[in-house]
């Protein structure tokens, strides 16, 4: 994956990757709490301590589940530059369902292109977590493009709220 990182929000602007049918599944197990600082982005940067007791989960933009094909690729998805403060119910509910759907589409069509990231509607009223002031997104977007056969595209906007409960 590739990240456009925003040093002001300490979140990605967007994250993009190509998901192939071969990479949609794999034998690598999800790593426990492997989230770690990205030393390649400017300081101050997001740290695990910023998320502790914040009430937000660390929401992957490029999901670990899209990288079960390679241990190092999966580990890199746990870089905090690929993560945003995300409502826990959204993260484990609707956002997760969209991630699973993307893997199914990659299997069905051979490969897809995905771009996603945070959305900030209220820049003057932005809220933050932690000592390093990691911005809390108002919502997240995800756009999926398939160029095989007849090109097709779908997009989602998910508000970063508790209203997206896991069913």
C-alpha cells in the first residue's frame, strides 16, 4: 500500500493499494497488538500512548486482513501512519464488513484498486486524542475500482459514530 500522510492531523490523507485474488487470503495469522510508530513520518507523530484511554480504536485504513499473504506486509499495516482514531463499533461492524466485501470482490474479479481515508468536515472544531494531538475524523471514505471486464466502481462514506453497531 501507499500512504499520503498528513503531519498536521497525524493521520493519513488517503491510503491506496491493489488487492488481488491471490492476496485476498493467506495463512498469516493476524498479529495481536502489533501497532507501532512509523519512524518515516515527521515528529511529532501518532504513538500508541495517544490511543490509550481515548475511547477510540486504532482503525486500519489498509486492513491487516488484506495482507494475510505475507507476514511483513501484514506487520506494516500496523504502522500508525496507516491508522486513524475510529469508533470501535464502526471498526468492528460496518467498516469490517466493507473490508470483507473488498476481499470477496478481489476473489471474484481477479483484482481491485482501493483508496480510503479519513474525512474532516469541521476543521475549526476538530477534536484530538493524546499528547501528540491525533485528529479524530468525522467520517471515512472508501472507493473500490475494478477495471476487469466492464469497469465498475463503488464508494462508501461512513460516519465515525457509534451508530454503526456490529450485528
